[in-house]
C-alpha cells in the first residue's frame, strides 16, 4: 500500500504528504456490521480540500473524513481515489476504509486560520460521511461543532440514516449559519437497490430521514441520483420515485443521471455483464463519448423529473450559498468564552 507522499489526487502529488506510513494504524473488528472490513486509521495533515477548478461542482471546498465506503454502490465515482493508495477500486474500495481520526480537531484549527475566508464546505460529495464506520468513529459531531462554532456555511449529502443522531447539532448550526442537507435517493425500486447499493439503508428508510429532518424544522432536499439508464429510468419508475420524494416532505428534488468515470466504469460494467448482460451493448453506445450520458438523454430525464416535481408540488434545488449570520449577543458582565458550547 502506498502511504508515503500521498496526496488527494495525482494533480497534487507534488505537495507534502497528507500523512506518513508511521502514522497508520490498521484495525479490524469482530462485530457483525464490520466483518470483512479493514480500517486504516491515520492522522491527516489537512482536512479542507479545494475542489479542482475544472470540476462541475458548485462549491470550492470539501471535507472528507473517510476514504472508501461500505455502502458499496457499484457505480460510485469515488472508486478511482483508492488507486492513489494502490488499493483495489472494486472490493477494496468497499472494505478498506481510511479513517482520518483527527478530522474534527484539524478542521477546527484550519477554520481558525487567518487565511480561511469562511467559504461553503460540502461534505458527502466524495464518499458518505455517514457510512457505517461513522457509528464507531463518531467524527461528524466534532466536525459539525467546529463549523457551527465558526458560523461557517456547510452542506451534507448522505444516504445514511445516522445523520439523525446529529439532529440537535444540525439545528444549532442552522441558527448561526446556512446549513444545507440533501439525501440521495435515485430510485425506489427495491430489487435495483439491493443489487447496486447493497450496503446502504433502503430508499424508504432514507426518505424517512427526509421526513424526520423536515419535521424537526430542517429543510432537506433530495438528490435523485443516480437515475440508472434502462434499469431505473422508465416513466413509471420516475413517477413512483418523485411521488415518494414529495410524500417525504422534501424541499426539492434534483435529478442526476448515472456517470461512469474511470475506476467506477470498469466495476459497474463488470456488474452489468453479470446481472444484465443484455444491456452491455446499450451502455457501451450510450457512454461511448466518455463518463457522461449524452446531453439529449440528460435533458430528457431532467425535464421529465421536473415536470413530475411540479405536479407533486416540489422543485429543483438551488446552489448552496455562503452567507454567515452570527447572532448578536449582549456583552457579558463577566468574562466568558467566545466559543459556543454544546447544549
């Protein structure tokens, strides 16, 4: 495994290593939920990651406390990142999980830096920060607390139900800054879910998360992703999914068609050959030009979903904002810490 001189991507390989081999502790656990999974605990040297300028993402900064993901989604575009560690992008991505155990303290320090300007921070855009490992390592409470205490706007995208554990922290953060929560539900077809997202909570449970967040006063949108060509894009399937999303109380629905980047493409196509061999040629034609489906196909799906969303009373999501709004507090009569504390 290549730990030394590790950077977030080949483009940044000339920078200082994110951590050294001497800082890695490898663990396995006997509990059923972690059987077959290896955790590599590291102390990262940086936790705020700048998104490359050429990216299509509507944000500049991310925080990723984990690498690899036990959700085991066969289409996950982040699989390629495991190759930077000389780890397998298939089963290795699903079972070799890198844990940045110092993420909360490191983030708090970086947010306090004079160089940090309070930009929006996105989480869950690479691998899920509320995957199964979070139940053991509990990194997100410290991360959210740091963002809250600095009134730093942030967003979370997840397929995990564990986010409800941090509901009080999210409410506290929403009082002082902009907080955006989105849950990923690309389809409600249970057979499709079991095969392409085997390690995730069911779509129904994820929509229960949307409902719970909404009931708690935290607006939650749904990223309808991925819309899977020829397996999850039938008009009846799209209608059923949007109807379920609307019933959950989601504030928005944003469709995203499956894209197959290198690393994910090979793993997904191997899965397709095993489970749906009759679709291989159709996929090869649809994705002949690269990682993304043709514009005509994307537009068709987007138009259809937006029409359904309008029918059911919800609309597409807006881009995350970046304003900060610290509350005005009276001067205390005795010295008190300026940092907010957990209730």
